C-alpha cells in the first residue's frame, strides 16, 4: 500500500507543481530548456504510474465499506460521460468552452464512479487521491485564471470529433420487403 500511496502522491505533486509554483516552474523551464523540462516531467509521471501499478498489484484488497446497490448503474451512466469529457480537454470544442476544465471533470467523475463499485482500501487511495487532485486542480486553476483569459474558441466540428454521434450511412438503407 505504501508504494501505491507514494506513486499517487508523486503523480499528484508532479501535476500540482505547475499550479502552485508557476514562477519556479518558469525558472526551471528556462534553465533546463523546454524539451528537458518536458522530459523530466514525463519521467516523473512515468515513475509515478509505475509506482501506482506496482503498488496496486502488491496491495491486498481489504474492504472498507459496503457498496451501494445502485453503484453499477451509476458507473454505467457516468463512465461514458467521463470518457467524453476526458477527450474534450483537447481541441476547440463546446465542452471546453462551456465547462472550462472538461478533462479534470472527467477524471473527477471517473474516480467517483469507481469508488461506487470498489470498496477496497487501495481503491480509496487510487481513485480518491486522483479525484481529490482533479478537484484541487479545478478550484486552483479557476481561481488563478478567473477573468484573465477569454473562453476558449469552439467549433461544432471540434465538438463532433470529441463526442461522435451515431452516424447512419445513407447507402445502408433498411431493406424492407417489397409488397
């Protein structure tokens, strides 16, 4: 459980560092250069994910609470929304324009849904920790950038790429029997 916790803390701190230490981050980027800074950031995230995976496998699944009966239904309803929001963090789309932080909202919904169907201590550490990171990031970034930047530009094409709707090919007409 210690390795899982350390991996989660490293992941969280690595991602919160740009939020809470913006000036230090700028100096570090200047000193290391853009590519080295990104390489260091990526290496830390890679080590954190490795720690999370190794810690998850080594932690025993100790139940902490009783699962709600409606948990699986909640997951089936929330997960598609969470995945669309996770993908909506990139590009010019209306989700990003309306919600400002769709990717972080997707992580928050994803983690909450998983806690509704996983009652183990390791699930609470992983999903609860990532959900808490997403919530802190949403609040901190919103407070920091309130009124500084206009809303992101959006196109319906970008929204369509983010959340594709079922498409029916006109060539595949329903074959009905002739009368």
